[in-house]
């Protein structure tokens, strides 16, 4: 079984400052890792994913995450945030060898970008 | 860009009443998921379909919840009777493979 822990429930940050949202996972098998973003009263949008290959993955809007197998982490970073990045961010994991694609989500981190 | 359609967007129902949600996945996506997201928490899988067959419904409260995907395309999730603790966002997602999928905008259910 897998589990995901998002270490911060809320992260307040000023506009144009860097940010890191932390995610640790637990699994006895190989995993795929994901970050999703959710705006108020909306569904989840895929931000980025790690399936294999390069451990550093990037999104089109400046976010990046690094898969660290030894630390079992997949932290999300952005060097300079905008007001529009204010949202709920979810880290998720799925069994890479399984055949269901079931996602296990963390509890979420609220990113609050202040002007 | 193709989307997963869900309706209604919002639903208020009284305790003990029946309620139903509808989902139309992206065309060609064989796998369909229903997740429940309680306020302040991450989503949790309720049921997964592969075409018209249920793959995983281990977390579905079967005494009051039911889900179907009769022709392997759109799907309906039903709750009867609704309880106060069922208030949540119900999210549908579809996928062509195992490595990430597309979510709909969800149905926000409030049970009063």
C-alpha cells in the first residue's frame, strides 16, 4: 500500500518569492508521482508527473519537482510565484507496476501568494 | 481541449433523499474513476471502471452508494439515502492509460 504526506497544510509567500511545497511518500513498490492543482470549486488539473527517466520534471508554468528515491520525496518548487498561483496543491502516487492507475493523494497544501 | 463533463455542478439535498451525479468521460477513454473529496482533504477513490466493468469498488459504501457505466461510456453515481456526512465534492476522471488522468470540474454536494 502507498501513502502520501504533504508536510505543510498552508504555505504563505509574497509575490515573486520562491516557494517549495513538500511531499513525501511511502511505498513498497515502484511508483509514479504527480502534482495536481485545484482552484476553488474546480476539479484537479495535472501540473506535472514523474513516470521514469530524468528525476527533474517541469511544468509549462514554471513549476518543477524532483524525484528523490532515497528520500522518498517529490517536492514542488517555483523560483518566483504569482498571485495567480494561489490554489490548493495535491501530491499523489500510484503503483507503477499495478494495472489500475489508482491515485493516492496527500491532504493538500494551500499556497497563499500575497501581494 | 477535450474535457470530462460532470453534472450538476452543485446539488443541495435533504437527508434521506436520493441523489445522482452524471459523468461523461473524454471520448475513447476506457477507464473511468469516481473520487470523493471531503472539504480540506485529498480525494479518495470510490469506484473505478474499465469499460463497463468495475475494477475497484472496495471503498464504495455499498449500502447506500451505487455506480454504473452501462455502455462503457458515461457513468452515474447514486446515493440513496443521503446522509449529512456525504457532503463533499464528487470528482469524475477518465484515462486512456495508467499514468495520469483528466478530472472533471466536480459536483459539490451539500446534504442538509
